[in-house]
C-alpha cells in the first residue's frame, strides 16, 4: 500500500495500490499518517516527497470498503477522515518542506493531502475530479477548507457544485499546481526541487513555512472538526447508500435524500 524510498536526506512516500488507482482504505490512510509522522520525527529526513504509483495520485476513499459498512458508511467516513486530517495537519505543521508529485487523477479525500503540499508539481496527465456528489456525500480530507483558500470561494463552488473535472493546465492557472511537466519527468522534477531546497537554509525555509501556515492552521482545526462530522452525517444517509451501491453496481445513482 505504501512504498518508501530514501535518497540521502530526501524521503519519498509512494501511494501504491495502483490496481485500484491508489484508492485509500482505512488501513492505507493510517499508514500514510504514520509514515508522514515518521518523516517529521527522523532527523536524517530533511525533505519529504509524496506521490502515487501508476495512473493516479489517488482517487480518494475506497468505495469498495465503504460498501462493507453499509448502511452506516458514515462510521467509516469519520475514521477515514480522522486519519486524512491528521496527515494534512502534520504536513502543514512540520517545518520540513513537503513536495506533492500529483500524477494523474486526484480526487475525493486525497485532494486535501495534495493541496497541503508546500510545492505541488503535476504532469500533463494530472486531472482533478469532483465526484463526491455521485456517491452521495460531502468532500473530505480538508479540501473544503484548503481549496477555497488556494483558488477562491467562487471557483471552488464552480468545481464542487458543477461536478467539474479540470486538467493540469487549468489546475496550474488556478494555483492548485505550481509546475506542470511531461509525464515521465514528474518524479525527476520533484527530486530536482527537493535537492534545491536541501541545499538551502533549511531553518529559514522551515520558519517561512510556519509563518505562511500559522494563521490558516488556527482556523483550519475548527473547520476540520465540522468536516468530519459532516462526513459522518452524510455517510449515514440513504443517498450515501444509493451512491455507494450505484458505484458497486456500475450504474447511475438515483438520489432522494431520505
């Protein structure tokens, strides 16, 4: 589920359920949190890279696992979101720079992790999906806080309520991505940026990160509590049952909010 690579003082965490487009189940969410925390704690790690294997950074939560929790998928949503939120908070509070290599598809609960990165590098195949309403639940992983902070409320409303898919070029124009490179060059670009940062004044870089994030973190903590509760509530509705079953049965959902 997770691969770890070390290149000197640079650590790379690779999400690896590529056969499922790196869909995040509860076990995987816990592993991601644990590995990010380890990277922060270990003195030999100076820079962290997060990326996904295969055709996706991650499509978000594992809908197949959600099916196991029906009709109370909200109980899983809460546990899953707890882990994702802890990861997002750690990425933003650790002084070490975090580079997110956002390859291919990014969606759902994985979006918050991707947005938390200090540098966000995509490739030509990168695209962001807004598919949560198709499953009958609310966005998760911190995206309801971070995305409007990055691109503005109006554009976030357009993406979420319009259920839009946007490509790498649009993501860069909006500020979701800082760089877009050829597919085969993304990891190389992430490593190039990591080595550049590693050669720099890491104390000053870390303090700058703290200054940029400090005000946001105070407000974000309160917001994430609301997001977790909203995920639990929406996940225990008839619409969530219908959305999950529609996915598993490969059909369109028929929602009635009962």
